[in-house]
């Protein structure tokens, strides 16, 4: 997560982070959306936050560090597309 120690896994960071910063909330909500899938309400949360293109790209890059698998990145790209952000794997 932006501003967190790089030697911690994203999941460890999630457990320790104080979600006061907007950027942190966006990162966590995007991660949760990808991890949980269609039944997640996090997509609505992200729409409510009106996350910007840059905020979503930063969140996507952080989210992808936990699971760089083709499946995970595909779901991440699909969720970003639903939010109006078209990216390639190079962008992530």
C-alpha cells in the first residue's frame, strides 16, 4: 500500500493499517473487490468514493503485488474496466 513498508505482504498491511487516508481506503476496497468477487459490495464503495484514474492505478499496482497470477490480474483488469479504467498488464 502506498506509504507502507515494502517488505510486508499486502495482507499483513491490511491487518495493520489505519484506514484514515483516502488512498488507503481505495487500495483496500479494490483489493477486497478482486478477492471476494461478484458478491462484494466494494465496487459500489469505489464508485461512491469517486476514485480517480490515478488513484485506481496506484491501488491496482498495490493490489497486484499480493497475487500476480494471470487469473487475479484478469479479474483486477475487469473490475477496473467496470470503473472506467482500461489498462494492460504493462500498466499494472
